[in-house]
């Protein structure tokens, strides 16, 4: 369950976990965007 990681954002763990099945695609896209951004920063620093 990879989406559980996004549940720990501002919404809070309990609320986020309950919202997981409601917004799976959105969480995925958000996670991908975050990972993509971090990857870009890493490459720039390197």
C-alpha cells in the first residue's frame, strides 16, 4: 500500500487513510510529481 505514505500529509493520518479510496489517482499523481521534483533537484545538485 504505497498511498498510505501520502495519508500523512496536512489532512492527518486517520483522515488521509479514509480518503485513500476516494482519491487514489490524485494521490498517485501528487506522489509522482513530488518524486519527479525531488529527482530534478537531485540531478541539479549533482
